[in-house]
C-alpha cells in the first residue's frame, strides 16, 4: 500500500502508525501534490519504474472552501485543480498500471455537496465570480461525473476497471476546521456544532466499502445510510440528476484532457 501526499511528515507518521498497529503490513509513503501536474507526472513515473500494476486507486485528496480564490501551481482554481483535475490526471497516467492488474478498482471520493453542484463551462476556474462553496460543489460534482464516465469508458474500451464513487457524509475531519475555510459559515458550523457530525472512522466506511467489498458494483455510488446520507453505515447513495448527464460528462472529460495534457490510452 502506498500513502501518497504532499506533507512528508504527516505521511511518514501515518506509515509508522500503521506499521506499529499492523507489523506485517507493507506500506510506504510517496510524495504527491495533486495541485501540481508536474508532481503528478513524477509520482506516476516513479510508480511505473517500481511497480508492475496498481490494484486499487483511491482518489481522495481535497481542499474545501478557501475564502479567497487560490490557484494551483498550473493556474487552475485550487478546488477544481486539486479535488478533481489532479485526480483525473493521476488516473489517466496510472491507466497502464491499472489495466495490468487482474481486478483493478478506482474509487473516487465525492461529497454530499455535489447535489448543489453545477459544471460552469463558461467559468470552470471561477475567474469571473468566486463563491467558495459553489466552487467546492462543482469540484465534487466533477468527481462524481468522472467516476461514472470512467466506468462507461472502461466497459466500452475493455479496460476491466471497476470505477466506483463514494462520499463520507459529514465527518469530524480537519478539512474545514484547520483549513482556509475555517471562518466560513460552514467552518463555524463545523467548529461549534462538531457533536452533530460522525467520527472520521465512520465517515471512512463508505470509501472502504467501495474499495474492498466484493459486492460493491461498478459504476455505483455509496455513502452513509442515515439523516440524508450525512451519517451511518455504507449504502447505495442518491446520485444527483446533474451527475447523470452524459453530455456534460463527455464534455468535461474532453476539456479535462486538454487542461491536464493527458489522454486515457
């Protein structure tokens, strides 16, 4: 197992924690910044040099609701670039290793926020108008569109990849509390009403289910089963209507290949 991230200290600590609890585990850390296309390419090249296949890829990196518009290294709006486009580029460049696995699986993490999302092709990078939560919702809708479209293409092209979407509900993570969105309305709600949110271990269950359960279906979407999918145990989640628009999914795929400079071949 490879834990990939941009913070070497946190990554090393996570590896050490896993090894201490599961001594026989084979786990390592690798440097990867999803907000940098060059970092993504370097990571994929290193993986291709050292591994013959990738059995499971979990697209899980995220930044949420910076109060001011920020950009990635390549000039993309930070949430669109990190939450969605970085994962798109990563998956494309790992496609040969995924196809080399006997039963490859890709899990892409979305959010309940995707329900209010809209893909604004005339302003994908929020250059004309930046609204933190709208940009976040767009990025997470894009993730779900990608997950569904990847499954369509896998079936059509014979890639044998099982693409599955999942979301954690609302969990007690530091995504807002320790991030740039801490003073947003959502951040303040999270800080003062933390007891309403489920533990992070519970929020991880739908993602783990999508990643490991044999009965998890290709092209499906999973989330918690209680209180509007905000908490509970893994179950099929409601797919927002806009995530089922194939025309939008195909257009987003084409635009994403152009922006990221990658092709799924």
